C-alpha cells in the first residue's frame, strides 16, 4: 500500500471520469440553444446581474451551524460506548465540549453571532 496504489487509484479515477464524459458526448445529442445558458430560478427570468454580494454574516452562521452539526456526529458514537468505556469517556467528552464551548465564546466575542 505504497505510493503505487495511490497512483493506480488516481489513474482509475481519471479514467472513469474521462470515460463517463466520453460516453455522454457520444450518445447524447446536444443542441446549442442560447436559452440553455441563462440562469434559471423557479421559472422566472432573472433581472440584473447574477453576481450579488452577500453579507459575511450568512457564511459565519453557516460555519457555526456546521461546527455544531459535526459535534453531534461525534457525540453519537460516544453515547453508544459510554457505558463500556466508563469514566475515561466522560472525561474525554467534557474536554471535547469545553473546547467547543470556548470556540463558541470566541465566535460570540468576535461578533459572529450578531445578525446584521
């Protein structure tokens, strides 16, 4: 399992990707239509430029949601084995939650949770 297997995996991935694109180009009849290149949302034609800038607050909320979502992914396996592991599992989860809480306090201090 050295670097040769990584190279083989990379080449196989490239071959499958290129093969899929080649098969699609061979068997699918593509037509050029200017209407296909336009942005489409809910059947309503767009007005103005589609390049709008959004407030960074939306991204900060999304990142904080992602952090807490990943936390729940880590809490589930812990909850399954907590009885078998005992006090060591409790100490580890307390440290984990403390680090997460410190990150939450940092985000709150920096103003990431203020809406607009």
